[in-house]
C-alpha cells in the first residue's frame, strides 16, 4: 500500500466501523479502512461455513439504520437482499410450542391457544413495548452528540433522554404482573438476551434494553440470507463504490500523534507514515491509547495511565 494521506482512517471491521467508513466515503471524504487484525464474521472448517457469533438484523427497522440507507441511496437494493422472518421466532418449552408471527391476529390466536390465562397481561405488555419503541424511535431520529460536551449539546441530549421511559429506574417492571416462573416471562426474556452483547441473562437486562430488544423481535424483523457476512460485504461495496480503500488484512503498528492530535498511522511493515486528518476506531479505549503510546489522552488519564476511564 503506497503511503499517502487520507481524510479519515477507520480502524476495525465491525459493522459500526464499516458503516462509519461507508458514510464518510459517501460524503466525499478520502477514507481508508484497516481491519487491524480483526477476524471476519465467519470462517470455513472442513467445507462448512461457520459463524463466529450469532447475528440478527434487529436494527433493520430502526430510524438510525433507515437513515444510513437513505444517505447511501440504497433502500431498494438493500430491500432486495432481505427477507421477512415469518414466524419472527418460535418458543418451545415443556408441553408448549408457540410461534410469534408478524400478523397481529395470528399472534393473538397463538396466545389464546397456549397462554389464555395471561392474555390480558400479554396485551398490556405489548402496548407498553409499542410505547417504548415509539419514544426510542423519536429520540434516535434526532441529531445528538454523545457524550454531550457543550451546554447546548447537554440540553438537547438531556431532553431526548428524558423522553425515554424506563431510564429513571422508578418505572414498574414490564413483567411484574406475570406470575413468578410463568413461561411467558421466559418467552419475553430469551429473545432479548440473544439479541444483546451485554453478556447477561435476560432477567438482568436494564428495563429499557429489554423493552427495546424484545420489541425489535416482535414488530417485524428482516433477515439476510448470509447473515452478518452479507451486511459486511454490502457496506464494503459501498465504501469502494464511493472511492474508499479497504485494507482488511493490514494492521496498525502505532498511531502517530503530534501536538496532541492524531496525524496518521504507521502500518506493520511500512517504512513511512500514512497520514490522516482524523482517525475513527471501534477498538476499546485502552487499545487506542496503547497504539498512541499514551500520547494525546487527557492529563488526568495520563496520571492514571495505564488505567483509563471511558471518557478519557
């Protein structure tokens, strides 16, 4: 790779890094995406393609993802790559089997057949989930900064956060009215636990996360035939289509910092620096700071080095 200067260098091959690179390239920035040693979503073993982690397109109907597709001008093309899941998921338990279809009337029939004793509670649960999702969609459609820095940013972000239910901790548990140990509690918790990366049981999820995740499973979910690989390839195609460059097999030796700001990276095996106007990374803060040898972080973080707070 010939040393040159880019407007932005993106480190990582996660979906977040790929999306950021695709949007920057679409906005006419000169972008270089480096895999930095991260492994692809799938691998081959004895002729089989195996996934490294589970994947669901839970965010497919969210305002944030729809906005990404609009900016990339890819809504029709992406729609052709997806299929609606029907049923959205199935629940199997001792003596019980329930499908969760996207059609409301069919879903009601399933509840009446398997869980007639809690039908009213189920109706109340999904009315609450719809309220949470409407509030979340309205908040996530806004242009906000996180973490907020200036006064106006703090006001705008605080106003949006205040509109979200289940964040103050004072609201009632979504499942409080269900009898203890009832199977519908499990039916609600399992899909949410599967769809999060928090690595905690569903019962320990924050109430807002539980509502948002289970609500995403049940309001119409799309699937990609080849899972995460399909979405990654779609985003990489967009990066290259808008003039970006991919270096998925390249690793950064260090981030070059001058006068307190990142000005480029030194690639493994390269003799010269690859310059950059800015660097975006999906790596943990400790790894980014290590690549920069501690230069460029705040004075307080430097005193605490090598322990870093998320803000630092």
